[in-house]
C-alpha cells in the first residue's frame, strides 16, 4: 500500500518548507517533496531558489562587496588606512556557499524536529484514489488528503539566447563567478540586475545595464526611482533604457550584444553577460494537464484569494501563483494554507507586502506609490525626510536618500511608505506594522523614536505629513 499523509507539499523553497513545518505543527502527518540539489549537484538541498541561488547567496555577496568597497573608498574618511585592499573572489564565493549550506542543512534539521517527512525527487500529480491525491515521486506513489504546490519559478528565457552559465549567465551563474569580469553586461534593470550589477561594480567590473523599458524601475515610487537612477549612475553603472536586444553572440571567452536604442544600432562586447529579465512560474513535471489543474495564460497556477486551485484539496502558493515573487510572500501563504487546511481563518494581506532592493543605498517600500494614488484619484498628503539631517546616518557615512510617507488626506491613514537610504530593509518594518494596524500618520508622529537612529527619519516624515517636521 502507498504511504499515506494528511498533507503533501511539492517544493521545498520558502513557500513549501514553511507550509510543511506549519502543517506538521498543526498535527498533520506531512511530507515535503523537493527535487533541489546542492551546488555540486551531488546531494539534495532544501530551500529552493531563495536559499540556494536567490535571496541568501545574493545578500552574502552584496555584503562582501560592500566591505571591499568601503575599505577602498570609505575607511580613509574615518582615519583608517588599510593600503590597497585585494579581493579574493573564490574566498568570497566559498563564504557564500558555506552560508547556503548552513541554512539548507538547517531546514533538514527543522523537518526532523517537526517530524516532516522529506522525500527527494520530482513530485507529479497522478490522480485520485477516493478522497486521496496520488503523487508519483521517483517511481513511487504516495497519497495525501491535501496537496500544497510550491514549485516556484525559473529565470525567464530571452528568445534565441542560450544560458551556458559560463559566459551567458542567469542568477545561478551570476552568483558563482570566480573572477571579476572586466566588462559585465546585464540585460534587465530589475531587482536582480541592480543587486548583481552592484556586487560586480563594487568589485571593479565596468557594468552596462540594458533595459527594455523607457522608464527606470517602474514598480517603485517615481521619486525613489529617480534618486536611484541618479545614485547608481554616479556609482558607475551605465544604465541604458529603451533598449531592444537584436542579437547575443556567445563567443566563449566573450559575448557580443547587438542592440538598438531609439532606432540607433549599437554593439558591446562583454566578458560575461547576465540575463535577468524576470522569472516564470514553474509547473513543469506536475502533470497539470492530465489532472485538470488550471493554469492561466501567463503560466501561473490559478488560485483564489486563499490559494485554492480549481482541484479539491489542492492548494498553490509562492512564485507559482499570482502576486509578487518574494520569499516572505511565499512563506506567509504557506502558513496561511496550512492553517486553512486545519480549519483556521488566517489572512494574508497582499496589499501590505514590503519590497526591498539590497543595493547601496537600499530601497524599500510598502503600500501605494504616489503615481498609483494619483491614478486612482485618491486625495493624499505627503511627508518627506532626508537622511542628510539624520545624525545616525551622518555617523554611518550614509546620509543620502529619504523617507516618504503618503497618508489619506481626510482620514490620515498611512497609504504608503517609500525609503531610499541606509538600512531601508530594516526600517520598512515599522511602516509595515503601522499599515497592518491601520495606523495614521499622527500615530507614528506621536510615537517616541530612539535618538539617534535612522528610524527618526520615519518619525520626521510622519510629522511632515502634518506640516510639523522639526528638523526638515
Ligand atoms: P522556490 O524557492 O523557487 O522553490 C521551489 C522548489 O520546488 C525548488 O526547490 C524546486 O527545485 C522545487 N520543485 C519544483 N518543481 C518540483 C516538483 N515537481 N517536484 C519537487 N520539487 C519541485 N525574494 C525575497 O523576498 N528577497 C530577496 O532578497 C530575494 N532575492 C532574490 C535573488 C535572486 C537572485 C533570485 C533569483 C530571487 C530572489 N528572491 C528574493 C525571490 C525568491 O527567491 C522567491 O520569491 C522565492 O524563492 C519563492 O519561493 P517558492 O517557495 O515559491 O519557490
Ligand atoms: P524583474 O521583473 O525585477 O526585472 C526584469 C527587468 O527586465 C524589467 O525591468 C524588465 O523591463 C526587463 N526586461 C524584460 N525583458 C527585457 C528584454 N528583452 N530586454 C531588456 N530588458 C528586459 O526581474 P529579475 O530582476 O529577473 O528578478 C526576478 C524576480 O526575483 C523579481 O521580480 C523579484 O520578485 C525577485 N527578486 C527579489 C529580490 C529582492 O527582493 N531583493 C532580489 C532579486 C530578485
């Protein structure tokens, strides 16, 4: 007889592994099926894109490259002389790999602790046996009352461009370079483009970013995007907008990109080229058609607001469904689905999901942008506070950027907060909490913020919404 479970999770990324742990905590007999392997390809590795080739390794490299850059450019101002710093790229990559191994191993430990069964292999929906779903994994069949699909996403391919992860790279190759390329090309100025571009730019690459859209970072608030473009350009990133890629010729040791901008033909040869033009949901191998799992025209598994698919007791979460492709969104959906299976009534507020770009300065935002409010005809007030007058930011030597708060003109409810500046990734949490509690600008203005901290810029922005900023 097949092994039977209450809950089977397909995919062990931040959506799937978190869903499995929560389901087990709720008393369900749970299995997580994941096909991920480690960098060497010789052992299973849980954690999905995020832990293996996404969030975690990219942040490790961002940190290393930031230190290198600071040693070269910032230490002197503090009176520190270190000579000419040297970068051992292989060591930086090994440090990153060690962090990945520690965290992916940590999930295996958490599975044991929570009694989640872990099966390595590709999970494929076979059909039903009465009320139970049958899932085939590596030739074996298991059965489960409920299935949570968390199969994530893959890099969006650029037509006619083959990624070999030697010269033409996706996120996997971009995180594993062993030398600093002299000339690095990037197709796509999205989050990966900016983060990876920053890493290699700080380490000495000459970086060119080729972006199809005429507008830089359209997903961000316009003022943040404008400040970011100015700052990244000053840092040395050559960001070209409105680009049409005509051809990519991989010559092994170099790659030539032929493209046009406003009808003018251009050509650039790079040592390495990173293609980061978005990600596509991954439903391969699930046997979706045969079991009638509905997939929309953009390739996402169709779900309702609560992550239910069209099939009974089959749920889907994370990058494989609508919404931002972010690890924290995937995890929250995983928790919520496990709790719904247990009859609870959790809620994931898709309107209050923080977004962060881990460049220098960092960018982070939550809620509506000014452009979105204008388009929706919402009357709002705004308050802004620059880090230039913030004592802590000056002490850190990172006093560029600002916090902008947007509040409803009548009710004063916070509608959006947009930050470009030091530790924006951490600062945004205050705004997220405030918005989840439906706070007003005045609520934040009346809350004591420690001095001297970066969070005082949020306080000042809230005060500015009521035209009573004290330091602005
Ligand atoms: P995934 O993490 O993609 O996991 C899916 C898992 O399912 C994989 O292990 C896959 O092998 C497995 N799988 C697929 N099909 C099957 C099958 N049929 N059977 C068994 N297993 C299967 N997000 C952030 O929030 N913050 C960041 O800083 C951030 N940085 C990023 C940096 C990069 C370079 C990239 C590429 C992404 C980054 N992301 C970041 C996005 C984040 O990685 C994803 O949003 C997140 O991993 C999605 O989680 P998931 O569980 O839905 O899918
Ligand atoms: P993205 O969607 O952020 O950006 C892709 C960019 O490529 C867009 O600006 C798009 O206009 C451009 N583009 C598309 N087709 C193009 C073409 N043919 N030529 C030139 N440019 C083209 O996607 P990205 O950077 O690949 O990242 C994928 C996802 O991973 C992100 O959307 C995000 O959800 C997640 N991620 C999150 C991070 C974070 O939270 N800090 C970090 C990295 C990735």
